[in-house]
């Protein structure tokens, strides 16, 4: 190859070297644009989540008026759980009702004093939950915790618990199970699973046999 040929190729090589460093700059520019879009989208999502949260909080009083403890407030006041499957006339069904279970409820108002709940277990699975007024589960227990075939606990406020502890004899530990309710009003919900269609009558008898009255 002649010297002239080598000289002729110098401008092209010089041009290649000159344009090489521009590629990292373009890559950095694209990366910066991508990060900016990501940050903007994240901020927009946070703002939207904040708006939804504020709207939800403002609607809580409206939503609370339709919770189960409010809807079934008149049921179980006679000291026995009452069936809500199917729902009593004029009352809506529970949203989370399982077609393979029987549900009964006891409403309570702790202004009159603590509530004692006594349930006898049987051959069908049984579960009890305590729902506070306004929504939310305060306590849950199943028949696996039964002692000699009986589930028993007392629902009370924190103030009532403090009073009960003060009245306990010194040096003695109470054996009763005490459940704190965050609200004065609430609902005890009993669910009995139905394994076979002909078990339903037994399940209903088990659910409605639950006693819920004022504690001694």
C-alpha cells in the first residue's frame, strides 16, 4: 500500500475517533430521561393514592352504618344466637357467607356489662368471631380450643377488664378467657361448617345453642 493511500484514509479514521465519545453521552441522556419519567410516574401514583385514602377516610361514617354489627344489632339479645342463614326477613345477607356453613349471631352492648359466650362443640367444625361496631374482627377462636367440649369467653371493654383484675383475689389467676372489645357494641358470629346436606339441621342446632348473656 502506498503512502498516498495511507494518507487518504486519515480523515475517515479521524472522523470515527471524533464521533466515538458522543455515544456514552447519548446513552446517559436516555438514562436520565427514563429516570425522570419513572420519578414523575411514582409521584403521580403517590398523589393518587393519597387522594383515594382521604376520600375513603371521609366516607368511613357512611360505610360504618352498614356493617354487620349495626345491621344485626337486634339479633341475639334474648341470650341465644339467632340464625342469619338464610337472613331474617327485611335484613340483608352477610357478604362473606359460605354456602357450606350455617351462621348465627349474638349482638351485644357492653354498656350493660361484660358478655359471657358459651358454645358447646359437636361433630361439625365450629368457629366464633367477635366483630366490633363499625367493622373489624376483635377476636377469633375455633372448636380446637374447646375444653371438655366447651368454648367459653367473656367480652368486655378495657375499663371493665381493669375493674375485673382489681377485683380478682390476690395470688389467684382467673381461668376465664377475657376478650377486649374496642367498642361498646358489637357482634359475636358463630359459623358451623356443613359437610353433607343432611348435616344442616345439626349445624343449625349447634349454632343456635350458643349462649350469650351478661357475665356474672
